[in-house]
C-alpha cells in the first residue's frame, strides 16, 4: 500500500525530496505547499524539475496542505533563520495527526539539552495529541554527523574521540540566505556573522554531538565553540553572489563536546569559496568536497565520504544524500510510536524499498 505524502517547500532540499516522492512507487503525492507566491498553482512535477505532469498544483497555505489528508509531510522549509516559525509549523501538522520527516527545524534532530524544555514539551504534546511522529535529520546536521559515526563506533573496543568533518568548496552553492546572511561570506572580515554569535554554533550542531554522546552512553558537560575566517585576496563571483576583496571568503569552525574536560565529540567545518584559500586547513579527500569521520580509539578510523552525482557537483550530491535519508525514513517513521524520534530510535536504515537499477538486475 502506498503512503500518502505531502511536501512543504521546494528550495534546494525540498525540490529534491519532491522529486523522489513523485518518482518512488512507495508514495502517493497529494499536496505541495510553497511560500513563494510565484510558485503557487504550478505543477509539482515542474517544481521538482521533472518532465512529468502530476496534477498536483502547489498551494500557498499550510491549512490547504493539511486538508489533503496526507499521512506524512516532508518538511523542508528554511529553519536556520526561522526556527520559531518552523517549530510552529511542525506542531500544527502533528496536531492534525500527520507524521513529519524533514530537514528543519534542525534542533529537533535531538532536542534534549539544546532546545528549551518547554518547547520540546509543546512539540511532544502536539505529537501525542495527534498520535503522530516526527523525525528530523537535516541537511546539516545529517547522516554524516550521526548515522555514519554511530555505525563505525559500533565496531570499536575503545573510543577516545569522534570527530566529524565537512570539508567543501561552496563556490557553486547558490543558497544566498545561508551563505551571506547566516555564514557571513562577503561580509567585512571584522564582522561576526550570525552563525558565530555566542551559542549559535552549539545550538545548531549540539544536537548531533549530544546524539552521538547518547549513543555512546556518555553526557556532554559543555560545548566549546571556535571559528576563524580568511579574507578574499581579490574580488570574484560565486554561485550565491559576489565576494569582494578583503571580505570573508573561507571559514573554519568547530564545536567540541567536552566530557570530563576532554573534547570527546567534535564537529568541524572547513568551508571555502575558492580552492586555493588556506591550504593549511583540512582539504577534501577528492573533488570539491567530502565528509570525514575520524575515530581515535581501538581501532582507529579515518573514513572519507566523497559524494558525487550525474546531475551536479559535490554540493548537489550532498543535498541529494541528505534528502534520500529523509524520504527513505518515511516507512519507519509511520511505524514508530508517536512523539519525537531520532536516529537512535529508528531501525537501521538499509535503503529497503528502493528499486534496483538495471546494472544490479543484470550484472
């Protein structure tokens, strides 16, 4: 039996989750909602970039989407710069008795210790009232900072530190709001971008760190934040806009989960807008970007994940992977108990239900 699904937002992530919802036989798309008035009324296939007509026209109101009675909503609206609004949205959907999977609000990946208890209680109450379930994995945090390190940790006899990296050239990433408003690219080198105001890094990535800690059975005492920026040596254009000479062109930041004074779980990002900037910082294993999981213990691990795609570069491929994780979780979320659920609660994902490609069918 197919699962009735709906999509909220069709931006960088939502367009790709929508594509799978349309193409995957496990799902029946019944509604799409958008915030951009120019998208209202357009067919879901067009919004997904597919050469198909679905007969599902985008609406501009969440109530209209709920009225279509989906069993699960894929929520990919912007949460980084509107966490309060995103949280209210998912509460409304949950209260209507509809399950939610998605990329936002990212703090619901593992909210305990990060979100205020009263906010967690409201989300949980909405889920219990509707008998519904919510699972948020996020584009970042996402599979590279929870699922993969936890899987590797399961093979160790001793663990001293887990470190998760994203190392990427963002020159082709066209998310201007994230690049300029949140991360501060193109801003004066003396400015402190929104992302690096005290506590923001811990709020955004503390969820992944605390989830790993919970998986290991330890408690994080505090989060230590660090960031540094590199100016552009000259002016140049990137996918999201213009980087002027002397403004922020590369960033390195980290969040360390401290356990008894030791940085036991660390998330580090190295983000460049040009490949030649700061060669002394960590570099991707191949291509323009990679994820890296480094475990110090017995045994030690150094694992690089290099995403690629026939339809785009490393930035596109990374979002596709995060979106696949979201959509493929729908059957397990439908089967889960009502409430906030995390990677630690759901079964090990295996890609069950995906159609094998011709190469696998005919080796």
